[in-house]
């Protein structure tokens, strides 16, 4: 029962913060779909325009999949003695983080790389979970998720500063 609480607390915090951070990825805005082309005109785009193009372009679907995977992981962790379910959900979450990581946020919007680090930590937790044995091993495997809320909070603050979003 204690393991369920620990896993649930880790995941609930990570899921809530991730959902809040990535919620912007599904909001409606009108910049061009996809990333900006590498032309003279694109270099003139503001950081906010680049970020909006990113979140409404190819990253949008990946962010939605990542948010869904985070929710599924939280749901799996809410069930008692669900080591296999949490492990499978953590692995799916890692794959979703990798997909989102394939569409890096514009460097001007996240110069310190907080979102990339959060996604790296999710992937690390997923990799650890794949080789974990038992509940205590799974709890230890998911330890990288502890840093995710702080990284995402830093990303949100940096995003507001760099883009005003």
C-alpha cells in the first residue's frame, strides 16, 4: 500500500504539471502549421511566433500523445499492486516523451532546455521501469520523475519570460 501511495504521489505531481505545461500545445492559434522554414523571413519571426508555430505544428500531436500517456500512467498507478500496469504505462510514457522530444521547442523559447530535460527524465524513468523487479524496484525506477515538476515549472516561467505566453 505504501508503494502505491509513493508511486501515485510521484505520478500525480508529474502528470498535473506536465498537463499544465503542455496544455498550450492544444490551444488554437493561427501561425503557420509546422516549423518555420529556414528563410530570411523566418529569421524575422519573433520568439513567440516561433513557439506558437511549434506548438500548433508537428509537436501538437506528439504533445497530446504525451499528455495521454501521462494520464494513463497516473491511472495505472492508482490501482493497488499494479506493478505490471505501471511498468507498461511508464514504458508507453517514455515512448511518448521520445516522440515529443523529436520536435524540440525553439531554443529562443527554452534557452536552458528545461522541457528537453523533463522529457529525458521521463524517458529515463521508463527505461528504469522496464528492468525493475517488484514494487520497491519500480518505485526506485520512477525516481527521475521527481525532478519533472520542477523542470516543467522552470520551463513555464522561462516560456512566459521569452515569449509572453
